[in-house]
């Protein structure tokens, strides 16, 4: 059970980061963005391309190492976050902004189309063969994970993902609760009309929401590729857990999205051990339904 819990926390930390951006989109942009999962995939693959450039500039292979990351991957993560932010702002300007007055249903359908386009463009550019960050870094990653108490095994990569995910979540919370822009985003989420009357620029808030969601999606995508592998369907595979985490935690709540993601991750990890990996998504949905029957608004729904 300790190993199952550890694996679930690693999965849940990735889902949590992606779910925060999706929750902000729900509460501020007022529609369910089904293209959000593709932002994770694009962030992961742009980081892979940046990593290939850095590896080519550095040259030479490196010996066997316990980590498949380092400063090159952190630099690639920053490049990918900037690229995905520009991508989502361009997508908003070309598509969503033009349809905003048509209502939430129109935006949801448009996000379906955007997701299909982004996924197939990614498949066209990179192909369908799974890839790994360690290939571009030319590092032979040590296959034997570190042993800790109770016979639990966890790799250094996974420990890094857990630690940086925790730091990122705390940073987002402090930004939303302490900064002027963060408070403006919370006010717009609660009452857009009143926020506009008080002098808050709605377009600035919308742009900030897109950028924050894109940055968190990029981090989640890179973490997913770091702990598993890169594939063009990465965003589609994570989309259902992302929505489950957002609804489970309560729309608009950062900590709710985090807790929802962790619950979904642990449920999927337990499903792999009990009924098989093919039922991971079903386990996440079963947990979602069970909790919503008791608390229909989610665990930490924002009060207005």
C-alpha cells in the first residue's frame, strides 16, 4: 500500500498542476476548455525540441546518472512555457475571443476543434513513436530506483517531480492571494460585472489566466514525460483525469484542484494493482461519482 500511495502521489502531482489551470479557465473564462490537455502535450514536446538544441550545443555523451534532468531540462522547461503561452494567446486571439459573445456551448465546441487540430499537428511534426528526455540528454539513466523505508521504491526523478510540484502549487496560491493581479483574477471569478465596475481590466485578467494555465500545463506535461514517456496522445490521455480532479475538488479552488488531482492519482494507482492498467480511467470516474453523490459541489467549491 505504501508503494501504491507513492505512485499515486506522483501521478496526482502531475494531474494537480494541469487541473489548476483548467480550474482557472472554468471559473474565469467561463467554459470547459477541452484543448487544455493538448497544452500539456505541446509543452512536453517543445521542451524536448529545446533540449535537443541544448544537447547539440553541448555535444558529447554523459555517463550513467540517477537523474534524467538537470539545468538543460530546466532551461528547456522555461523555453517551452514561453512558447506555449504565446501559442495559447494566439489561439485565444484567433478563435476564442471571436466566439466569446456566442456563449459557453460555442466555446466548448470550438475547444474540441482546437484540440483535434493541435493534436494532429503535434503528430505530424513529431510522429507517433514514444520519445524520452534522456535520449536528447544522451544520459543512460540508472534503472535501479532508490530504496527507502518499508521496501518502498521511488526514483530521484519522481522525488524531484513531487518537490517541484509542491513548490509550484504554493507559489500559485501566494500569487492568487497576495498579488494585485491575483486578487483581480479572484474578483473576476466571483463577479465579472462588479469587478469591471471597480476598474479591473477584464482583458488583462483573461490574458493572465491563459498564461498561468499554459505555464502550469507545460510543467505538468514535462513532468509527465519525465516520469513516463512522451507521446502525441499525452494530452488526450490526461484530459479525463484533469476534469475529474477539477470537478472533484470544486471549480475555482486551487487547493481543491490539488486535492482532487491527488485523489485521482491514488485511485488510478490502486486500480492498476487491483484490476489492471486498462481500468485506470474507470477508477478515477468511480471515485468522482462517489464523492459527488455526497458533495455535489465538490470538496472545496468557492463561495460567492
